[in-house]
C-alpha cells in the first residue's frame, strides 16, 4: 500500500527531501508525473502522490518519510494495498537508470523478519491443588512474571497534553489510530514504532530468560555443592556411629559391654 500523510501533519517539511521518488509535495503545490502537471491532492498539508510512492522499496528498508516525521503521521494507506513486487516494478519505471539487485532494500523484508521473530511470551504456570501458584518461579521458567508480548501494555505519552495511557502491543500496528483518553489527541504508530517496540520486547525477554537461566544454573551448582558437603558429613557420622557400636559390643578386662 502507498504511504499517506494524515491530518496530524504539522507542515514541518522534513519528509519532502527524503523521498527518493519526489512523491511528496507541499500543500497547494501541483504535482508532476511524466511531464504532466496535476492539481494538488491537499491544500492544507504536505501530501504523497500514490502513483509515485514505492514505500521506498529498492532504496531503504523503511519509509524514509516515516523515519523523519516528528509526529508519526506518515503511515501506510489501507485504501491502497500494494505488494512488494508491484512497488518494485514502479520503482524501476520511475528510475530506469538504476539497477536493482536481488538483495534490494525493502520494508517488507523487515516485516517478514519481525513476524518470524520468536515470541516474547513467558509460559503461564498452572496452579493445581497443592501445586505451585501461578507467577512463582519454578525449575521450568519464570512462569507468568512477565506477560505475553501481545498482552504487554505499552505506555503512550500524548504529544499534546503529555498525559499517559497504555495500549496492548497486539494493537500497536502501523496505521491504527489511538486517541488520548485525556484530550482526544490522536496517535498513529508507524512501522518504525512497531518494529522498535517489538525489538525492545524481544531483547528484554531474552535478557530476562538469560538472567533466570543463570540463576537456575547457579542454584543447581550451589545445590550440588551443598549435597556433596552434606553427603560427606553423613558418611563421617555413619563411620563414627559404626565405630561406637562396634566398641560397645567388645568387653575387655573390667570394661562392660554396652550391648
């Protein structure tokens, strides 16, 4: 799908020079394509010409406009779904002088990598009668001390009123619109936002699991050392007890046997 600039645009102009296809125009300015001029798509804010937008396929692994937008208003247009192949063909048509190799950059490849990333979820612990309550660390893992990635409540700080609210990560998807419960200002996650939060959750989960595994390994070593020490103490006691009972069964001279 082509990228679109939402009404949240503040007309900063940061996106226009970043577009490799000159598909972004200031509000009210006519746009050009194949030598023909057309009326502006928007008169109030910057806009993107969908016929010239390739979502930066072939040039970058993310939309360049979205990467520099300070208010995250450059988002995929759900009304114009387009595949990577279609966008690459358009890029070749717009840039016949450019050679696109098989490993061309594309946000779609980043999306595939994000979708294939291992889940951040920690296994939930059952709580059978007399068993270990849910949420308590066991030999199997840290149980439900951290939530599943999709259920993780991501804090959002409103850019308008600085009020804070949370949104479950499963809803943090490019193009979704959220409204601040304090002032109703909108927030639209970009693909960069989604990917970065996903990476952060995965990294934290990995660190969490690593720390727990290290703790379990240290506990295993400590338990092995403790068992070895106690086993040695037990053997010494059994030897002493064996010697005591052996002596108690032998009488010499005026010494009486104990048994």
